[in-house]
């Protein structure tokens, strides 16, 4: 089982984006292994490689919590299993 997920966040920059997303990770016991973020002309973009191996929550539950947080922030949040992400980008 692949316990790695890729989380992509995109939208207009505002205060509290990282805080709200990382609060979801803490609540759902998700470990951030790598993080990259940038600001492009006021547009916030962040990529995170996370590990859900020690979480008692399912991938689906984590994805739904992050999607809900994205809606609250008016941001796009995509959550993919790393294995699928890798396969999509190796075509």
C-alpha cells in the first residue's frame, strides 16, 4: 500500500492558508515530508508530499477534509495518491 500523497493548493494569496491546511494535517495525523510553495503575481501555489501511514483516517476521509478546507479558503486543493500521481506524469 502506498502511504504517500501529493497535495496541491492553488488560489489567491491570503493570510492563514498554510495554518489552516497544516491544522487539518495535524488533526488527521498526516506527516508532511516535503513542502514547496511560491507566490506568482499574487497567486499562491503550494505542493506537499505527505505520509498517511500513521493516520487512523482513510485516504478518502483526509481528501474530503482537505477539499472542505479548500472551499472554506476559496482555494483549489487537489489530493492524489503519490503512486497515481507518478504514473500520470510518466506517460
